[in-house]
C-alpha cells in the first residue's frame, strides 16, 4: 500500500486515517518536517485553517510542507485543508497565511451557517458514476481559479450563507466545490465524515 501522511497539528485527523486505512493505505501523522520523508501523498484535514496555519509555523512545518508540495508531493485537502492549499484567502483571520500552492482564491466560512451544515448530492462525473453526498460545515467557497485548475463539481451561488450579490455574484453563478490542479485535489466539503469515499479513492489511485 501507499504511505499517506495526514497533517495532524489540528483538524479531523482520525476520520481521514480511518478512511485511508480502510482503503488499504498506510498512514503517518505529520507534525514535523521529518514526518514528510518518504510520503507518497498527504491529506490536509478539515478543521480550522487559521489554527493550522499558526501551528504549522510554530512547529516549523509550514515551509517544509510548502517546499514538498512545490516539489510535487500529491495532496488532498478537505475544507480547512483546501484553504491551506490555496494561493489566496479573501477573508483571512488576522495574520493568517496559507501554503500557496493551489491556484485559487477562497472565501472562508462561505457555506453552511454557524449552526447548520448544508448537504447536497453533487454530480462529480470525473470521480464517481453516482452522485457524491457532500456536507458543508462553515466551508470555503472558491471565488476564482486559474486556468490550470479543473473544476470537478460546483454548486449555485444561491447556496452561499452570505448574499451572492455582496460578493459580486449573480444567484445563478456556480462556484467550484471540488477542484484538481496537477497532483493537488481539494474539496470544500468533508467526504471523511459522510461515508462517501470516492474522493479518497480518486486520490489514492493517482499516487
Ligand atoms: N471555517 C474553517 C476554516 O476557516 C473550515 C471549516 C471546516 O474545515 N469544516 O478553516
């Protein structure tokens, strides 16, 4: 099996480990630069991206992880993990940065209000013949994506928990919620909590 790291300074680490191991991968918790050695890929979990960013800097993991990703380490980011991979954050927490490897600009906390998550069955033909059940928990929206970014699934802007017009969007605009750029895969939602493992399968198949 492949050896897949899970960024483990914050977030729903255990859920990803469970899915990856159930799909036959070996896993390693990644907390320091040495943990990156020999990985076939890495997963960045859901959680709170501003805390992930701060802890990654404190633990001197951020620069090493960014370098590994730039050198071609495949990654799959869910929710906060998507924010970590993104090149730009429209509404960062004070002092928050990102790894800056995925050519998208995201807006944090754009889907799924504080109390309720929002759920939707998404068509993702590139990844699954069946609709993928997606749960959005204070999830990021991808507001802009570069030409090299493949949009795998999208939802109407009317699903945002903020007024689309306030972001300069029409109600019938669609926003990417699953993207791929080279060896980077990212979703606004959390397949690790729903039991739909299509994206983890897709990620492992590419390693
Ligand atoms: N709102 C979180 C953030 O900014 C993401 C939420 C999640 O991962 N479920 O990182």
